[in-house]
C-alpha cells in the first residue's frame, strides 16, 4: 500500500552514505506507506522513503504524532536544531520553579510577588502604547495637508521677497 507523493523535507538532515546536507523545505518525490502495527492514540504513523540528492541512497523518515514531529529512521542523521535546546531549558526552568513552589512557601511568595510586579510593568507599558496610539490617531489628514501647504506658501513668499530685494540693489 505504497504510493508516490510530492512533499517537502520536514527537517534538515545529513546523508549517512555521502555526507550531503539536505535542508528543510526541499521538495522530494517520496514513497509513502502506513506503518503496520504502530499508532498513537488511533493516529496512524506514516513512513516516507526518499533518495539523497547527491548519491541517490535511500533514506526513510516517519511521523511522530506523540511529539508532533518526525523521526529520521534510516539513512540520514538529523541536523542539530538549537531551538530544541532552548525549549528544553524553558521547560526545565518551569519544572524547577513548580518544584520550588511546592517545597518552599517563602520561595512561592517571592515568585508570586515577582509575577505580579512583572504583570504590572506589562500593563503600564500597554497603557503607554495605547495612549501613544490614541494621540497618533487624533491627527486629521486635511488639517495636516493644509498646514503643509501653508508652510510651502510661506517659504515661496519668503523666497520671492528675497529675490525682489536682490533685484532692487
């Protein structure tokens, strides 16, 4: 039950055979098959077979619905993705804070105080942005055009007066 589909590579990978880098978003004609005996909460897992752009070696990737991602199964290595480390660090920090909140009442109070101060700062900044936006929205287009034309007319009159003064000399 395989059939050919045109798809974009969902992640950057490196071929194990020749070392060629293939980047996310590259279009491939791939063979698609449902993996028999594997599913996640009733969601079918799908395997894709593709060929390296340099050496034509076949590699395969499959869907990972549990992590909302793909797994490089054979023939390629997945390239390093720095944002995954940042996400892991953020999750670890949240887990550590939750653990501290449960174990230490003073730390929980300190964290709550920091959160409320940060929220107040955000609300103050939002209020400043809203007042600036309201101030900018009060400008009348016709009034601005009339003011600009008056300035240009005054500049022309001044230039004409200076020319007339030079001609009289």
